């Protein structure tokens, strides 16, 4: 039996800005099967902030202030040493996408946030984004249209992999409610 290949990915970034050139400090993603209602492999790496800025990433003072008001666990995670240089993190994410997905629809929390920021980082770094632009999807839009479906947080709020996992499960619940039995994915 071969390795399962997924066609959906939920992406979540932690950044130091909110514009398209925001400096990335963490990349989290999880592959998922929308039809089966199941999660696949996850991806997570912290990014060295200095390398992100050297590569053209922008730090926004209001975002830094916002981070200072977040929970200890989330702040400590992005502040600890050992993040990958941005070029290495981008190559690593592309490799994960290539091993895990085929023609993936990449979901982000906002039509102008996660996907746009990550694609911009790939462009600045001279690397091709590992998904086609026409496969960008907006989780926030679906969430706004289905406000009655409850959201359940998994893990640490503002940890990129925890947030991607929570959002993927919520999206599955919104688009494939029959994939859940008693609130748990099949």
C-alpha cells in the first residue's frame, strides 16, 4: 500500500507584520482529505527573523505590540533561538508539499494573508511557490458564511501548526459535516 497523497493543505503563518511582505517567524501546515474528513501529515518550522528581514520581510510595530499581548507559550515559541533561515524554511516547505500533496488547494485564513505572504517570500527568495496560484483558497470566507458551525481550538493559540490543525478540522466540519460523528472526525 502506497503513501497517501493529499489535495488540500491548511496553511498558517506567524509573522511580524500584516502586509504582503511581512517577515515570517513560523510556517505551519497540515494536509487533509476533505472528502474523507481526515487529517494527514503536518509541517512546522520556525523561521529566523533576522534572515526573514534580510530577505525583504517587513516588521510592523503594531504587530510586534500585538505579539507582546499574546500568551506566554506562543511568544516564547517564536522568540527562542534556532529558527531556520528563511530560504531553508521555504525549500523545506516546498519539499514537504512535494512529498505530501499533488495539485493541492492551499487554504489560508484570509484571502490576503497567509497564502499571499508566503508566495511573496518565495518570490523575494527567487524560489517558485510549491502550489499554483489558482489553487489559493480562503478559509476565512467559508468561516464567515457558516458562522453557526462551532470552532474548537487544538493546541496553542498562535502556534502555526496548532492553528492550521484547528482551522482544517473546522473547515472539514463546515464543508463535510457528514465526515463527523459525535463531533469527532471519522
